């Protein structure tokens, strides 16, 4: 018979800044949680490539669910097969109206999961960007943060975290870009950057 999970207090994390590592850090925490028998739900706002390593890996991990709320990349199979690199085609970009609709759908799911007893960790990947781009409101997110289950660990990622999120959070980490290969014209690399 499996051991019962110990009771714990769920805290709020914010990973922000212009450096690489916000999503990567949240996924590292998610993997650690899964390794300890916790159930993790990751909602990826404005991401829909479907070819990211974490999305593919989640299919093999029973306790990790990733749902993307973006536009699927029409070239994902070619990218997976090494026939094409992710470039600047922008064929996976949504219109502003579509972005608003997808963010609204993702937030409804996030609000449901934040109260559900099924998951121990909820990652809202790129949520900070949706607020800074005015695709959702600070007020709605503050309500979600304040109304989450007391034992749910909540992780908010993305650039430009609002000061209200920083004030409500228990952990705040700002990724600072010191050096990045993009400045040398090196594109995002399969298996490393996505």
C-alpha cells in the first residue's frame, strides 16, 4: 500500500526576468515533484509548438500533464525529424483575438485546477507575459493566487512579472541575461532551447 503524502503548505513561486531559464526552472521543479510522487499540471500560455521536449516527455510521465494554449506549429513533425529548424516563420503565431480566447480558456482551466485536489503543483508558464500584454488582468490573477488550495504549489513564469505577483509570492527569482547566443545570431536549438 502506497504511503500517504505528507501534508505541506503550498507556496507561490515567480520566475521572471529577461534571461533564459524561467520555464526550464519550473520544469525542473515539476520533474522533482513527479519523482516524489506528486501530481503536476503545467499550463503553457501562448505556446503551442507541440514539439518541445517537455511536451513530448510528459506523455511518458503519468504524474505530469502539460496542456498548451497556443497555435500548433504546422512544421512540428519536420522539426522532430530533424528536417527543419524552428526559425522566424511566425506560422505558429496567433492573432490578438485568438490570443485572448486561448488565454481565457487556459485561465478557466487554471482556476479549476487551483481548487482541485487532484494536483499538487500547478505551473502557469508564461502567465506573466499574458498580464504584461493585457491579455488578462492582474486582478483576476490575484484572485486565483489568493483562492488556490492552501497545499497547492503554484509557479508563475514569464518576463515582466507584475509587482503584485512579486508581493504575493513566497519565492521570487529574476533571471538576468548576461550573455545569450541569440545576440550572435544563433537560433533556438532543438533539445536545448525547446
